[in-house]
């Protein structure tokens, strides 16, 4: 009898977790501006692509600013843009704002 109750509770919890997980990944990405607070090169790949870790101050259109960290690969022609204070455009999940996605299309660097 207790085993049945425990199994029912576990199944209910698993169903809630699955629902939460699906909702996390079905959420559209939100666009935000961000300012590079720190730029740490991690190394260069064989093809000359630089791997770096960025500390960003994210400014979402709604809600409070926050700080997040992300890793990204940069082409050689992008390196002259990088540095503390550089403003970029990123995407994030509203449910998980620390999960940052770099813009894949267009120029992510903001000028002015």
C-alpha cells in the first residue's frame, strides 16, 4: 500500500518535471542587449577561431539587468570589436536567463 502511494507520487513528480522540461525548450528566445564586462581568451583552434569566455551585463527589454557568463567562438575579423565595454546583441530564455545564445545571423555588435 505504501509502495503504491510512493510510486504514484514519483510518477506525478516525473510528469511535472517532464512538463517543465518541455516548456523550457519550447520557450522562444528573447533578444537583449549586453555589455562585455570581461573577456577571457581560452585558446585558439586549428582553424584560427578564438574560444573565449565572456562575462556580460544583460539588459533585457523587460525586467532587471543581470550578469551572465557564456563561452563563444570568434572569427579573426571579429577580434577588433572585442573588449570591455563592447555592446552586443544576444538571445536568452526567459525561464533560464543565464543560458545565453550568441546571434547567429547578422552583426551582433552594436555601435553608438
